[in-house]
């Protein structure tokens, strides 16, 4: 029987040799500090700690760029780190803070070039993104805004540091339930109201609480727009977020400022400086005084958007 078992013995010897060799290699190759404080190499912690930090954080940027930081900190990009767009700041900070710079001016330069993909990396319309996150299809967006040149840069209208020109900080806007649009789930607007559909999930639309405002809005010039086109909603969790009643004239100019890449016949547009000079005598103010009055557009044109009698001191009077 042993004659017929020799092949088994050979296999056992080979496996045993491999096992002994593996144990010997493990002993010889195991780092000296492995397992001292856990199932990893303790010395790796000190090696990682010795690396120079690449990212500096927005507070480091704020030390020199106070004005830009103040704009960025109040607007909708407040949660986006400066280095997300401009790249790591370690060389830049070293060049400008060391008494004897060891980094050249060329090495210290940070990327500031505009790229469309830089914006669309976060804001391209994707099915996987939540519908309450700001996102666009560039072709549809330009069509909606009557932009005639599809190579127009996003920053021609939106400042990366102050994208929607909020007058107050995001976290000072009032808390509001999550707003739903029928198109969030449906392809096109359904014929029935969601409350008429048996078993429909409970959702909140603008009309549920502000029926009179919505019905009045449908008679005004901006009726083709969703409420949230101007009253932007910033979700903070699944149930609530911040809603903006943004009255900054710069926000109005996103659509209404005359630009060479816009179709001037499709949407009323102005050259801001010329319009202020024209209106100054009627308002008994200088153009400069009007330009510093951030809500000047709404003061004159509010009734083109809403019936002012329905809104008292910013408080909706028809909440049901």
C-alpha cells in the first residue's frame, strides 16, 4: 500500500515545505513595529505625520483673501473648499509666508483657469443625483436663458465665489420643508393633482401652503418659471432645508443683463449702468446710490413678479 501512497507523501512534503518557508519568510520580512499597537505597522503613523500637509483649508486662504472669503462664506458655495477648485495650496502658502521663500513664484501659482468641466463636475444633470441639487443640462440651460452661443462660459453670469448673490448667509435663511416637483419622479407634468391619487406618497409642493401666491403668480410675466427658479432651495437633510427669498438685483441680472451672447429679443434685458442713469431722476437718487441699494430691482419691479398686497413685510399671508 505504501508503494501506491508515495505520490501522496510527496504532496504532503511539498505543502509542509511551503508552510515552513512561508512562516520563515513572515518572520524575516515582518516590520519591526508591526503589531505593537494594532494589526498594522506602528512606524507608519510617524511616517505619515512627517509628510507636509498638501491642503491648507479655507481658513488659511481667508488670512490673505478676506474679501473673497466673505463672499464665498455667505453664498451657496460655502461648503465647497477653495482647494476643490484651485488645487492644493501648500506651495502657494509657503511662498507667501516664509521669510526666505523656498518655493518660486511660478511653483506657487494656483490654477484659476475656467473650464466647463470644472463646473459640470458637480452640476451636470445626472439621474443618480438628487433632484434638489443644482444641476443642468448645458444645452437645455442655454436654451432656457436664450443664450445663442453654446461656448459661453458659466462664469460670464455666475461668480464661483458668489454664484447666486445671496444678501444674507445661507444658514440665516429660514428652514423650509423639502419641496417636490412632479417632474422629480414623472416624465412630464401629470394630469391629476397628487392629492387626488389614492395612495400617493405625502409630498409638499408650493401650492399646498401658498395657493393664493401660486395662482396669482400664474398671471404674471414669470409664470413660465418654477417657483424654485428664484426661490432656490438648499436641502440640509431628507426632510428640510433652507429656502431663499433673494432680492439682490445681481440675481435678477442673471437673466436680465444685456450680454452679447444672449438673444435680446427673447427676454427683456438692460445695460445696468445705462438703466440706473435713466431711472435716477425718477427715484431722486444718483446712479451710484441706486447701485449700492441691493434691492433696487424689486423695489420698482416687484409687481411684475407677485401681487404686493399678498405679501406683507416678507410674510406670506395665505398659509393654510
